[in-house]
């Protein structure tokens, strides 16, 4: 189970992206800016042993959340929901 509390938060994500794993689930959390939506938190996951750069984009699933502590909790819950079929 992914538990980000105490490990990282929005201040860290303002400066760099965060990568992690849970079993065969790999994920990246990072800040995105767009003119339409403003500042958002992007969560991307894929399954397997390869790192992000070695995994084709078509094998990854992404979703965006508000760039807030609540959005970070939502992203964590979403990622934890992806581990069921590993």
C-alpha cells in the first residue's frame, strides 16, 4: 500500500517530481502547469519492473488532481486502487 504521509508533500512537488513503487506498480507524481487548468498534480502509473523512461507511454495510465494536499491524498487513493490485479 502506498502511504506518502511524512515522505513528501506539495512543497517537494513544487521543486521536483516524485517516483515510487508498490510491488510491481510503479508511479510518478509531478506538478503540471497549463493555461486552461492552471497548476495540477499529475499521477502516472504503469505495471512491471521497468522504470518510467524504459516504459512506453501507451503502457502508462495518467490522471490529474488539484495541486493541493487534498489532491495529493486523492492521487494516493487512486494509485492504491490500481494494485488489485497485480
